[in-house]
């Protein structure tokens, strides 16, 4: 027997449903990566059929890339906003904004995307998006060495976050491996 839709039930548009799926898929892909994530799990969390996910996105890889694009758009919007509103100390302002406005799942997803770069399609998209971020920040800040240091520090910070270290002050010289050879 079919259930009747109540008059107060609002049906989501395909675009709204797509956005909802991206939000639901984000923590799944952030946790399990492209190959470990299950579209069935994502569908169940979204309250839709797995078939509908494939109707909207085609493949699991296309869904993964859509989530990556969604996160990239969020990060680029943040970069633009910060750089327009903080002309003094822009890189420090970006770092502060990233800590408060970008979720752990978003950062983990980016790490998962970097790991999935063995796939040429993913590598191409990640390469394009990273170049876009780097070029934009470089052009706006116009301090090449500082921008390189900023991106290196940002990647290092993402790795620390992924391994459960939330603050560099948690590291001490005793905790870091000795990479210098004794003479």
C-alpha cells in the first residue's frame, strides 16, 4: 500500500536533494575515502535510494568529486572573503578563518582526495583546484615566499589534525623524531 503524502510535506528539488546528498556524503568520504565509502550508506543517511544517487551523480567517483568540488568552493569563498576584508596580515587571517570555518570532515576529505590522486581524473581535478587556490592567494598577497610557507604550514596542520594533534604546542622536541645524524 502506498503512503499518501501529507499536504505539509515539502518535496525537495533535485538541486536541494543534491546538496543534501553532498552534505551527507562528506563525513562518509572523509572517514572512509573514495574506495572505502559505501553509496548504500550514503543513501541510507540521506533517506533516499542508492539508485537515486546514481541517477544524480552517475558513479561513486563522480559523487566523490562533487563533494570535493563542494568543499573547494567553500574554501575558495572563505579565501576570497578573508582577502577582501583583511588586507593587513592576510595569511594569518586565512589561517584563523580556516580553523573556525572549515570543519574537520572537510579537511579530512581534502586529505582523502590527495590520497586518491592515483586516479587520473581525481588527480586532474585536485591539481586544477590546488593551482586555483595557490594562484589566487599568490596574486592577492604578492609575497611569494610567505605564500609558499603558508601552504606548506596549512598542509602540515591538516596532517596534524588528522592524527589528533590540534595545536603545535602539543609537540615538543622530545616528541619529534631526531632526523639529524650524530657525527
